[in-house]
C-alpha cells in the first residue's frame, strides 16, 4: 500500500500533472478538509492547526498531503487529493515575488548550484535537501519550531550527520534558525495580501512561444489556449517548428494555481511533457520537460496576443556573423509596424510576417558587431548578437550531475545535457574583460576526459558513460556493480566535459564537469 502511494504521489511531477483532470461530483475542498483532516488536526479561532499556519507552492501542498498518506495513513482518492491541493495552493499559496530566485526547484533545474546569503541557513537547512524547498514556504515562528521538532523526530540521526555532529544542531535550530526563518519567511506578508486582491489574469487566446532545449536546439510556434470544463482548467494545442526546420506539435491541458502558477500536461510529437510556467502580465516563463525524464527540457517564454502586449520574445538564430547573410525569425506578440535591425545589419527581403512571427533575409556588414535590440513597431525585447570572430567558448552548464540507472533496476538513467556558448572579445580584442559579449549557442564537437588523477586511475572515461559528439548529450553507464572495474565498483565517475568549436583552422576549447553519481532513488516534486 505504501509503495503504491509513494509511486502515485511523489514520482517527479506526475501526481501534480494528473491534477489537470478535475473529478466530477466531488465534495468541496472545504468539506474534504473537514472530513479528512479534522480527525487529527484541531480547529480554533486561527483556523485548522498546522494547516492554516502555512503557505506553500502547489508542489509543496502536494508533498504535505502525500506525507499524510504515507506516514499517517490518510485515506484519500487521487481526485480528492487534487481538489485539496488546488484549494490550498489558491488560498494559502505564494505570491509571484515570493518564488523569485528559487523557481529552479519547481522547474526541475536539478543542476542548479544553490547559493544563499546566510551561511547558517546553508549548513542547517540546505545540506539534506535543497534550500529552495524551505524558501518555497511561509510559516510563523511557532510553526517553524514545529518543523524543527518534526525533523529530529522523523530523522533522529540529523544531529550526527555531516555539519550536524560538530555543533549543537538542535540548539542552533531552535534558538537561531527559527527566528531567522520567521523573520525572512513569515506567514503574513504584504506581497501575499496584495496578490490575493489582484484582478484575474487573461489566459485564453493565442500565445507566441520561443524555447531552447539543450541537445536539440531552439524552437518557436503558437500555443492556442481555450477554456475547458473545470475552474482554471484550459485546453491547449501547440504548433511550431525547430530551428532546423523540423515540425513539432502537441496537445494537452493546463491548470492555473494561485492565479499565476501554470502547470501543463501535454503530448508533443508523441512524447508526454510537463510545463511549469509562471504567468505575469501576459507573459509565461519557465520550463517544459519530459514527463519521465525531467532532466530533458527546454527554457520557454511565451506572450499572449492581446492589445497592449506587443513584445519581441527572441530572434532565431540569436547571432549573425559579420559579412554574412542569413534568414532570421523574429518571434513575439503584436509584431506590427516597421522592423528595426541592429546597426550594420541590412534587410534584403521580408519572407513572411504575422503578429507572431516576422521572417527576414538580412546581411551584416563586415564591421558590424555587438549585441543590439531588435524591434518591430512598438514590440521590443529581443536581441541579436553580431560578431566577427569567437574569442572563447564556455560549457553550459559548467557543472552537471548524471546518474547511473537501468540494467534491471527500478531507477532510470539521468542524462546530462550541455551547450557550447560562444563569446566575443571587447574592442581591445582581449577576452576576459567587462566589454566581452555573449554570442550564443553554437555547434561543437563534444568529448569527455578524466577530471583528475582518481578518474584516470579508475578509468572513468571507459566506464562512466558515453558523450554524443554532435549533440552534447551524455548518457551515463548502467547501475549495479561492474566486475570489469577496480574492486567491482559501479559505473560512477568524475569527468571533464570538453566542447571544441571550429573557427577556420583554429579549435576553440571550453571545459565543464559532469559527476556521474549513484541512481536517483528519491525524486520528490521539490528536491
């Protein structure tokens, strides 16, 4: 029973995505909470104990309800859980400003290296799970204190783990961390009060969309959104194309939590995908990723075609070499009026245009360079980099984690995906100054090397996985002991990621790192 519950509730975002189909004839959320929660929680002047004293993201509330099922034997159906999570996220959620800086956890950007101002917070809270999990909730001091007691009661070895046994962990947690959390992450906040009073945002209509997926490239298209049966539930369809000309299309549904938290569940070219976006002033921003491989995803921005929402989202491709001609696609909303190109870039031909896309044939002068804005009438926001030569290449991300898996085990492999980011030198021709500018992603030849002497000794290049030379996609090795390795170790490793970009006879080299780690056994909605 527990295994089934864990699988249904905590396997990536599957449970939350399934919330997109509201159940018919369900009791109201308030009635469900009273019937299912009050047998253990108490009700008083300040609401329901422990529940009314918290605010969280949709994923945070999902984890709370699932924990009640797993640990305390709460009996709810999937439909009942969806109804309760929707209600709690709407009435006790987070304002957009309260999720700023930590949305990477919601968007499954698992290679993010966290950095927090408070070193104590990093050591006390962000060493067993992400700090973002804490930052994505709000509580009063008493409730933060409850959370400290819960941690020590549920995980008694906390005091004896790394960064715990060398200090008075429990004393610091109660006397120092609780006041800090209550001050920086309070239950009552003006941002939430103001957000609850806001007017509903417009969702229905046609959205111009632009994105980039590591290992695959850029894409753009139009997402049509219409109302579906259910509060804040929408049907969506997407038609677009990759930058290499391949068509892409998809259909699905989306549910809007808290007035701005967009969660989509769709199938794109036969592949189930999720969307985790934030909606603000006619713009959606976030990430779209594979439902069953959340490390494979795209950064996405979209804008609604409506009066007063003229924007340039992106230019595809985002860079142009001096002295060369190319076809550019300007993607955005309300693209009406004259096209303004960077200095030194000449319009040769307008191939086609609409409110969502303007396709041009252009040519850059030999002396054109720099990053400049591209505008279409009143629509602004996109840029085009014009360069004469590449001075440096960076591997993005600079650090990534892949995980072994498969080989008859219940855990899948977790890939690592990289892009080669080109940079141009400033006017002095020297790279490494503040005048350098980003060109954008460029094709590269990819390989891996041992990261250090231990990796050489253990032959990590041979065993830890394979890098696709053309795409920058690293697929880790199989899980389990490997008799061919020293001491029959598993296929973990530490590798240097190398991107080589050809520029005439010159080969420019960028370096990154991938840690090939053990399987991912625990994969909650918020890491």
